[in-house]
C-alpha cells in the first residue's frame, strides 16, 4: 500500500508544476509577441547579439528548469534507479531510439515536401556558430531536454493520463511539442513541423514503452541534441550558410 501511495503522489499535479507551466508559457508568449523589446534590452546589457540571445535562452530555461527539478526530482531519482538495474539496455536502446528518430524524421520530411527550417532551428544554428561549445552544451544537452521532457512527457502524459486517456495524452504531447518549436513567422506549416513531429513521436513512444520513464526519454532527447551540436560545430560555418 505504501508503494501505491507513493506512486500516486508522484503523478499528482502540484503547485510547482503550475509554476513551471506558467513560466514556460509566459516566457514563450512574451518572446513571441514582444521579442523585439527583449532583444533591445539584452543588447544594452550584452554588446554582442549572439551573447544577448544566449542570455535570454539561458534565463528562460534556468527559470523553468528550477521548477522542473524541484517538482520531478523524486521521479527522476526513481527512474535512474530503474535504468541502473539494466545499464546495457539503456546504453543500447538510447542510440537505437535516436537512429529511429532520424529515420522517421527523414520519412516525414520526404512525405511532406521540401524541408523548411523553423525560426527556432535557425536561431539555434546561429548561436552554435557564434557561441562556444562549453556554453551551448549545458543549455542544449543538459537543461533544455530535461525541461522539455518534464513538460511534454511527464506532465502531458505521465500526470495528465490520470484524468485523460493515455493515447489522447500522447497525441496532445506530440502536437504541442512540435507546434511550440515552430512558433514564429512560418506559422504551423507542415514542412517546418516535420522534423519536430518525428522527434516527438519517438520521444512519446520511448516514454510510454519504458513505463513512463522520464529519464530514459531525457537521455534520448539529450543524445539527439548532442549529436546535432557536434555535427554543427564540426561543419564549417560557410557550408551551413550556403
């Protein structure tokens, strides 16, 4: 009975969840509609545009990340212990999931037409070309993926499925994850959504398949981001801009 009670508490919405969602949505909407004013303010504090953009993203993810860690640390600890009982499974399945993600993304891009880079993707590529790796890796590989897995998998599937059918939650998670990454001038065009849809489908799939293991989904997400960071830093900037 004690185990059941503990599991129930782990998947109950709390005030920290509400604070994390409010911070994420609030920052996203503010940057979407008032991004120019934020940019002017940050340029007054930091002379370089790339540094100013990095500072905005760092503050954004750090603020939401504090609430995410405070709310989900028990779940994260439990999931790490579970993965620790089968390390070879984790080490083998994480890269396989990333490969599946790349294949599915390629198929979606081919089916939906010419790939179109979203403003989010272009912005990250621009930062990677101007900001050193030792600053970008913590943001894109450590903090960012945890925040997003907490919000889009742990909350929208793990906790919401206590009240809504889990497959409905999976659909919501997939659509919201892809859509939030393409907010900008391009709108919700399928060519811009395709890469994020492929990513979302695999992350949702591994999260549910592993019994709502937040840390396994996080490791897959972080590995994919790390691969992207390594490739972008390895490719000469002139090739990316052509």
